[in-house]
C-alpha cells in the first residue's frame, strides 16, 4: 500500500514538473502577431489579413514526413476557410543549417511545386516557434480575432488520421473552425499527435 | 494431407515473419508484456525519420546485449507510417543489425494511442516507457537518453 502511494506521489511530482516545463501558449492566451518573410519575398503579418476573423497558424517544415503527409490537407484547409475569414498561415520552424532541406530556397521550391495558396514563412532563430510553444511539426494554433487580440482557441493536430487510413477520422481543425464560424468555441480545444522534433539552431559556443 | 500443407504453410509464414518487422497494436503490446517471461520491459517509441531517436538507438541496443541473460527486454515501437514498413523500417533494421524486438505501431487514432501510453506525453519522439511487472512500476519519459541516463533510471527500480 505504502509503495503504491509512493508510486502515485512520484507520478504526480513528475507530471507537475512536466507541466511547469511547458512554455508557449495555452488555449485562452492572446497570441502575438509577427512580421516574417514569405516565400514570395514579401513580409507577412497577421494584421495584413484585413478581412480575417481568425487564423489557422501551422508550424511545419519541408522535411518532416508527417508534415509532408499533411501538405495537401493544409492546402484544402486554406481553400475551404480563407474566403470565410480563416486563412492558413504556415511557418517553417526549422533552422536551415541544422536541416539543409529547410532553406529559404527549398521552401520556395516546395511552395511553387505544390502550388501553395497560403503564406509559408521563415522564422529565423525560432522566435515565434518558441513564443507560441510549437513542439513538433506539424503543430496547429487556431486563433480567433477578438476585441482583446488574437485569442488561441485550438492547439494540436489537423486531424487524427496522419496516414489517411482511419475511417473514424476526426477533422479537428475543420470542426474547430466550423464551430467558430457558428459563433461557438471549439468543443475540442487541444489534441495530441506524433510529429517531428523541431530542428533547433546549434549553439555557437562549446 | 490438407492439414499437412496448412501446417507447412504456417511454419513458412512464421519463418518469414521472423526476419520481418510486424505491426503491433497497444493491446498486443500489453499482451506481449503480460505473457512474457521477462520482468523489466523498456519500450522505446521512435521512427526511422526521427534524428534524436536514431541517435539513442545504440544505447537501447546495448541494454539488450548487456542484459541478454536477465529477465529484461527492450521493445522498439516504430511510429513510421505502416506503408513504410517494407521500404523504410525493415531495411533500417537490417542495416543497423538491430537485436532488440522491433514493431511498427498499428493504431488508427493517435490521439487515443498517445493518451493510452501516457497522459503526460505530448506526442514528441523519442519517448520511453519502462515497465516492471514484478514491482508493478511504470514510468514514462518524453526525452532522448544517454546510456548513463538509462542506467540511472533503470537502477532506481
């Protein structure tokens, strides 16, 4: 009994420590705007989207197999929701030295090849990747424009069907945005998924 | 006669499967642990495309070889896409001559899968689950390990 109690306690402490280590935004926080270079050479801020009611911000990259599996679904999301006020804004999380497939030129190639209709932005030194708290690619943050600012209303995966093999697919982001368009808050506000780690810039010292 | 052929076929399939990587659901993993003769199971979640996972694999392999005579088992659960089993996972296992048990996770719904492995898991790889069936201890780590760190958490048990 004592042992069990101890085990429970240990588990609790470990969980508490994990929770503390979590940085970045939680659902309900206000997200900061950015001004980042797009693949077309122009800078993009959330404020540029004059008619937006919110945003589907996707932290992603060129190289992760999971991100690649979602490429056409990102495009679909933008086609479905940009006109309704929720454009997709993709941000590359990866350092081009740590991940040579993620250079600005490679991003331009990919955007051209796949005909991205959404912005695909550079995030030098991971400033906004860290600020938002993206932990893997792809990692979605749905924002809703409010009087107070851009409120984070959903954090997680695009759906629960990475390999397009789940007949009971839950389209998390679609469901969230559909609810927002009806004036509701997303009933599922955060989800988990397997993703690639972010390829962080190597420290210069050492 | 028919029965013979079936038996021979089954044996052949069994042999073939030994050289291959199989799919495994979480339920099957639980059965594997419950019915296994070992008492310590180190279950590592990884993928061939995950850099830090590939870096720490040799430490798990070293655990396998150094504990060969103990009731100790390392199970490598790959989160590569099922469609990549033949093209990515099996060649990887062959190239690196992996001695630990290797499976590809066979689950439809990652959301449920991740929570079932551990509530605290964000879904980032690598992650490691250590089970001790004797002491009924279960600990989960969402991080990459060095060999010394692995020994440290194992000796705590």
